[in-house]
């Protein structure tokens, strides 16, 4: 949910889509990116930044608040991602926290610069 409560973000893992819906259920945008496969967790920061993780692609992306385009790749397999399932931003520590579904169920913490 966006901070203003006017948008809801939903992942469709099988179709590799991030849907942005209005309050009335209208589809406002559909985001797809070849660098993002098997979408899992989505998180909206208090500032309205949308974070999305892809399990198979081993990536965490920042998506535009309208859900229409990629703004940045925040982490990849080179940064230690294996099977990211959840993502969250902690404003107190300025960190992105990624939960993974792998043999060790690892949690990674990335400090935002």
C-alpha cells in the first residue's frame, strides 16, 4: 500500500508482473522487467519508494511509485542474493533487509548510502 493509501502493489510470480491497483481495484500499471523473474516480496517505504525482489533472478529492484518503470537495481547475486523472498526498508538504520528462501534461510542487511 502506498503511504497515501491510494495504490496497492501486488506481485504475480508466475507471470513476472508487479500490478499497481487504485483504491477501487482499477489496474493503474503493470510492470515487467527481464531482470526480474519469479517476483516475491514487495515493500513500500514511508517515502513511497517501491522495492521488489525476484527469487529466480536473484535481484532487488527499486520501481517508480506509479509502478511503471525500474529506477535502480539495488542488489544482485554478486551482493550475496540467492533466493530473495522478502524485502523491507528500515528507516531507523537506513538499511534494506532481504529475507531469503535457501538452505540456510539467510537474512541479508544492506546499508543504504
